C-alpha cells in the first residue's frame, strides 16, 4: 500500500514521467501488431508451414495418443497380445478428423465400443494431429466440402440422389444401422451408432475410413457421388416428418411391441384396477317411499 | 336368478340344518344413485354425455379423413403426420368413450342384485340323456340310412370326392420339392444351383458396376449380385424377367470383403478361391435364409440378425455362434482378362437353409 501511494504521489508531482514516451511507443507498437494479427488471420496461418503443423501434431500426439498408439503410431500390443491401440500408419487424415472431431478419440479407456463424446481438441489441434498422422503413410485425406455437401444440388438432382442413396443405404447400411439409420446391436454387446443428426462430413469420413467394427466403403467401393447420395437420403430422413405418428425411436417391432404391451395393456390394467378399487357404494339407507 | 328379498339380497338355501349356522351375505349397501333421485339423474346425464363425446369423435374422424392431406403433400402436426394422428386419436376416443359410458352405466344405473348360483353336476339328467338318444335313433330310423345302403354309400363317395378339388388347388401353392431341386426350366433354377457360372462378373448390388481388385481396399465390404441381373439384350430388354429375376437375386446375392491375405485361413481345396485377400460368400444365411451383411471388419465376423448365427469370413465362413448348421457357401473368385472380378464357377453346394433332399456331405 505504501508503495502504491508513493508511486501515485510521484506521478502527480511529475506530470510526465521520464519513461512515458517509451511506454506510449510500446503501446502503439502493440496495438499495431495486435490489429494486424486480428485483421489478417489467414495470412498468419498460411505462414504456418505444413512442417510446423506436422511438428505441432507430433507434440500433441506424443502427449495425448502415444500411450495406446505408440510413440511412432506403430500400435501397442498388451501382454496378452491384444491390441491396445492399432497402428495409425496409413489411416489417413480423414480417420483422425472423424475420430477426434466426434470426440471418439481420445478414448476414455481401451475397448471395442467407442461412443462419441464432446471433443477434446479444438479445430487447429485436430488439423495438426491429422497432418501428423497423414505424414506417416498414404491414406484417405479429409474430404472437400464439395464431396459431401448436398446444398449445391437442384431440387430434381436432389430427388434422384435421395432415391439412389436410399437403395444404396438399404443394401449396404441397414444391416447394422437400421432402416432409418437409428443404429442397432452388434455381437458381444457392441452397437452400431445412430446416424440421425450426424454431420455430412462425418458420415462421409466414416464411410471412407471404416471406424472400429465398420467395414470400409472406399471410393473404389462406393464412389464419392454414391456416398453423397447416401448422405442425401439420410438427411431427407431427418427432414421429413414422421408420417405414421410417434416413431418410438424408429427401432421397429421392439420398441413398438414394448409400447403396445407396457403402455397399451398397462393402461387397460390400470383402468380395471381403478374401476374395481373405487366403490360406488354409499352408507346411506334406502328410504322407503 | 334366485329370488330376492325386499333388501335386494338373495334368499339363502333352505332345507337341512347346517352344523354351523349360515352367516348369510353381508348387509346390502346402496349406491348414491339408488337412494338419491338427483344423483340418478346426474349419472344418467353423465352416461349420455360420454356417448355423445363418442359420437363427436366419430364425426371428427370423418372430418379428419377428408380434410387432412396425405400422399404428396402431407399435413403435419408437431412433426407428425396430422392425418394418422387425428384418425387414431378420434377413432380411439370414439371407442374409449363408449366403453367409459357403458361402464358408468353398469356401475351406477343398472340393476345391482347380488346373485348366488348353486353348483350343479356337469352331467345331464338321466331323462335328458335317454330323450336325446331316443330322438337320435328315431331320426336315423326315419332317414332309413341303415336300410338304404345305396343312398348312404353314394353320399359317402361324393363327400370323399370333394377332397379332390382341394388337393388339386393346393398344388398351386408351389412346385413339389422334387421338382424344385432339379428343375431344368431356366438357368439357375432349382435349389441346388444359382445363376453364377464360370466367368460371370461380380457386380455391385443396386449400382450394377463390375469390380476391379485394385478398387477394393482392406476392410471394404461390397454387397454384390451376379452380372446377369443387370445385363440387357440387343433391344435393351433385361435378360431375366419376372420371377426369374427374383429367384436369381435371392439365391445369387453375395458379400465380398477384402482382408489382409495373411488373416485368411483357406479351406481345403479353396486355396485359390480368393484374389489378394478378396473373398466372396453367399449372403443367404444357412439357418433359415435371411440375407446377412452385418460384417465387422475388426473380427471378420458376419452376424445374421434373425437368430444371431455368426460366421467367420476369415475361416471359410465357419459357424462360430448360433443355430446355423453349415458354413456360408463360398464363391470362388478369379480375375478376367479385363481385370474384373468374376466367379470361377457356381457355388459348389446349395445356398440357403437345409432341406430334406439336400445332400449334407
């Protein structure tokens, strides 16, 4: 307190301190630099070379991923010979982008089911990780927006895409993901996730890379247009109202049967119990007329 | 119904004295509607009100049927199809309100005697039994069925002949099993064969394009069909028609996957059935014939969703779990001169579920 008071007193005596000019100059420089940085971020990022991005990605990788995937992303085996984390050589940037952006990676613990959760890395860090893993070996790159976006389609093109995508989806995807993309059960307690509300890019990347148990649908298997058609179909499912009434999760006979038994029969049993439990009797006696 | 005393209780059984005096039924208690004329009126109006509500719901059903759009231009309500919702709600209401009205009627207004019914033996009385037998005998005697064997036998004969039309019509349900499994009617007919044959291209289902091994990556799953399904003649007409298409499609469907060649355990004599780790198996489960493509690339297992039969595609589609008795038939693959994947031959065993005449070797 004493020090503060003294300095305040000193400032009031010398209206212009000996260092004031220097302070003003520094402030001016800071403001100029700050404004420049704020107004031209693109140029600033361009200055960050691919090598820098890869180096940054490697740093992040060593901290966050190497425990399971190995220090050189070569994969780690447990003592029993099980895979702790698979090798990431050749999985490509698309796999990293999908796994990290949907929060699947880093996993909470090793296991075969890997549910999505809030993402742990921001966009820049994800890009760095993707660049690092992509530098390890050739693999699918992050798709361009023109690959998966259905915004550019005219109404007619879109109708055709939905029709074709629906056929492809029903042939290739419904076995696991259900006819409405609501997800389904897999062997040994695993499950295929719901596709409702998944972004176009992530659907495309999942098709391209085949995360976890999912088979790959590479560009030689389903062409980029066919993948986009599948996306168009899934998005059309999300947009259309449920014409038949409540969908009950669109899980088919399981949830519908459960609703019929529990809600339908339960309501009727409830009615019966209520009718039997409520007497219509009174303690009054009949008065003879 | 037994007689009732003035307090609405039934008259107890009379006669012999019982060792413990019959305590009888507890005193009858009345309902408000029995003792209060106003309550009775009110209950009457209540019941009528529910019946009226039901009638209104029925009218609303008709209104909803004609006013709400379906088809190309659906009316929606809270993201649900308005028509279905309104039809279901109004029809449900119409039935429910009749039910509520009837129950209220029965509880509050209908006669409310307590009834005692004594137990009787299930056997009819001797007089009844004798009377019935006498009537039956008289009928038989009057019809003269025992005296006129010509009439009786010709009736029995005509009834027996009525079975013939039934048998002939039942034949339309389908060919006899013997005809099915060695039918020569068209290509790939019968239970033992499919349309696959040497050199037929394996093409993507729905899309119909042939596949080069270089297009397939490790972990890929492609649902495939025989190329003949998509082929056309000179005039652009499909080669297969009608029921032949359905039969060819249902028996010929295969799943094609690629895995690390080192992961594959080849079956005996099947060492050259894979192309660079690409293998193809029938998509039809050997249990009851469901189409299966629930493939896990991490384990190479394919699961049938109907009864959880699981097949290991890395090991000749051996059954690793579930009720299926046989492995999925494998389609031997090779590459034609243009570099596309083709079948070496038809499956070497019948696809799909077992049947009596199947040679299970």
